[in-house]
C-alpha cells in the first residue's frame, strides 16, 4: 500500500496564535471553508471489486473479502470497471452497478488531547448510494445516515475512538442505477440513452476523501453569507456541532485579506449562547462599516475568522473568504449592488474535466468577455466556486435533474437541492439557481398540478431561506404562473436558429410578450401570464453553431462573425442577459469556443463581452 499523501503528519487542531498570513494559506480540499489544521488525503490506490450479483452485503464483505483488482481514488466506477476488465474505451453498465473499495490507513498522531478533539472522515463526493465501514463496523454520517444518497456534495463521519486501531481498514460500498427518478443531470438513464446531448455515466468515487482532526465542539465547514448592502450588515448562517452541552461564545472577526495584521479586525462581535448536544443552525449579524462591495469589475473579498469558544476559553476556529453583494430582479433588469447589469453568459458543462482543466476553462470564459457562467445541471468541485469568487465571474448553478416526474423524483430533487445549496451559500459569485431545465424531471409540468405546486412551493422556500439568490423555476420554457404572477425571478427562453432573419424575428416576438410560438414550447404554463416587462428577460441558451448538421457557419471566421452579429441583435433589445451555448466541446456536442484540454480560445478574446449600454439608463 502506498504511503498516505499527508500535509504535516501531526494533525493538530488549530489555535488562534498559530494563524498564518492569508497569502500563505492554501485550500487543498474541495470546500469553501478552511480549517488551519492538517489533513491526511486517502487518495491513491484502493482495492477494488465489482459486486456483480450484489451479494456483498449478504456475505459480509465488510468483515473480510479477497479483492482482485486495484483502483485509483478519486475516479469513476466506469473507469475502474474498464481497467479491471482490460478495456480501453471505458466500461458501460445499463441497469445497476455495485462496487466495493477498501484500504488501510495508519492512525495519525494527534497533538490535541482526545478529550477535546476527534478524527473526522470526509468524502468530497461519492455515490449515488454510499455505505462505509471502519474495521468492519458500519458508520453513520453526522446527520445519522447509514446510507448516504447523492453524488455531488460532501458528507462526513466522526470516527469513534473505541473503534480506531494503529492500523485501520476502511471499506466503502457504492451503488448506482440508471433510475430516472434520481438526480442525474445529463447522464444517461432508462429514459434518455447516451448520444446527442446525453452523456455517459460518471459516478462513484469521484472526489477526494480525507481524514482530519476536529474539535468535539466546533463550527462545521459551512458558512452562509447574506448581505444587505444598504445597511452594511452581513448575516452569517453558521452550523454548530456540539458534543458537550454548556455555555459557548461565537466570536466573529472580519479582516482585510490583503493584510497580515491579525491584531486589528475591521469588525468583531461576540455572541454568547448555551448549547445542548447535537447539530444546530444559528444566524448572527455583524456590521462591516465602509466595506467595499463584490462585483465582476471589483471582486473585493474579506476574511472571516469564526471561533466557537468554550467555558475554558478554548477556541475552535474556521476561516473563509466572503464578499458583500446584492442581486435583484427588478422590472426588466437584473440589478447587482443596485446597478443594472447585463449578464454576458456562457453555458458550461464540465463533464469529466479535471480540476486543473476546469480552472483553465474559467480563465478562458473570463477572457471571452463573460461576466456569467451557467454551470449546466452538474455538481462541480467547490474550488471552482472559490475561483469564480476570485475572478469576479457570476455563477448560475442548477440542480442535476431527474429524468422522470414522480413524487419520488421530486423528493430526490429537493434533497439534492438542499445538499447543494447548504454547502455553497458562502460564495458571492453564485447569484442564480435553476430548479429544472427544459422540463427534465418535470415533463408533466403543463398538465400536472402537483408538479407545478412542488415547483411553486420550492420557489417560495428558496425566497425565504436563501434570499441572496435569484431562482428560476424551469429554465427555457414552461415557467409557472400562479394568479398571473410568475414563480420565477427570471423569464428565460432557449432560442436556437442559425438563420439571422429568423433570429431577429424570434427576438422581436420574445420582447413583444408572445408567450407561444417563440421557444420550442409555450414560455408560461398554469394561470394566464401577461408579460409587460415586469420581470427580466433572459435568452438563457442560444448559438450551437458548432453542430455540423445544424446549418451554422462552417469556418472559424464565419462562426465568429455570426456570434458577433447575433449578440448585437440581443443588445439592441430590452433583454437583461444571454447565455451563449457553449464553452467547450463535450462528447457529441461539438459547439465549444474553448479547447477542453488547454483552455485555448478558438475565437477572438472578448467576443461575448458587452457592458451597460444606452437602453440600461
């Protein structure tokens, strides 16, 4: 077994007097929040087995099993199956797949007393269905799950000291199906087969797994940020994990991230409270006077140092960068920090891109002149959100869609939404969430009142629980109207045509309020809705000029000219933003502007750029 990849072998809990200057702190783990402790990555070679007949649970593989193969974690089930079978082009599965992984790890040294700290195991993302055993004993997540569902977000286990040995055996069972009721995004399913816009499955051990020492009583690695720029107040949503009931103090300090001086914070406040054992959510409010706002032109951020201090004065600490910004859909425009802002967007489907490739893609999209990236129905490495915060790229993120509309698919959809939004509300770059896209997972939206009611209820929930985001109910068409009120902050349309005259006609019909005959389906369903510029209008997909059978331009120069001409027509009309489709080629979709491997542009830089023009005044 390879040695563990390890940062600072002694895993000591962080102390306030051990803080480092901001520029020296790296965040190697896929999360927004930083703990100034060490960690042990369990990435690398794991033993691997394909449980073809799904007998591993019955036969107690967690207690001992002979594994025939090795697999590199992180990686996909598909790649691991292909390697095990000696295939070159990737293994496919068409119904259900069950695989097992196992490895040993040596118990790290712990600097802090065990009475104060514990070892925590975190999976950056894994699934869709994950079970974990330590030395043959089943583990439960902090939320109490024996089986964790979902494959796009992290989940965590606290390891019981009584079950830890000098050398420990970690066993993981992962199961997935092509069930159309689970959130799949563009992965193939029983409903949509691979080909065209539907991609091969990519599931399993897809993100890093690591050990770290954390305090028994601590702030968890999730911080929500809601700023109201007029009052200079920042609302922080914190999650507290408590094992020992008693009095505590939450201490918040805000610093300029460009300074190494940690003695004089820009803002500071203490919040005393009594906490029982368990997990708790708490909102606290801090005034940050004279703070500069975050925007694409000036992505100003501040460093939050948050501490949970016990009765003995011991401080458990986390840090994160945050920005103050406000987004609104007001009348026909999207307002960022009370300024009308045209959204120059591009559709981004990262697929199986590595973290390094996604980082190159983000820089390239910025170079194209985009101020918005629509991350299309996919869960991505949270470090990409951090990069967007840094670059000043607005993000429009979406829940990976199920492929059928049933009560169970809606339950799975809501669970995935909550997992994703809980772990991403730190980022000022994220301004828009889509619940559905083009009816995928909501195919009966026009005819089923229950489907529409679920969307209306979820929209209202997001408005109340997460007011820092705009929410789109069903992107592209079939938005829901209730008593003439749109249950979406944006009215969006997907418009595709390579014909310039037809393009002008479609845009005129759109801004003229013609809800039928403009997009592929009526723009609004439910109660009658009369568009009078009371909501921002976004052409959230257009282009597709790379498809060879689409009728678009064939050579690079003609393609560039078409994009420029089509974009100019958008800007001549009272439209609040657009999303060109798309950033990179992926599988059968050959309409990208960025080389997926190198990040090189195939069109001139700045092609998609436009800024606030005359009609925004």
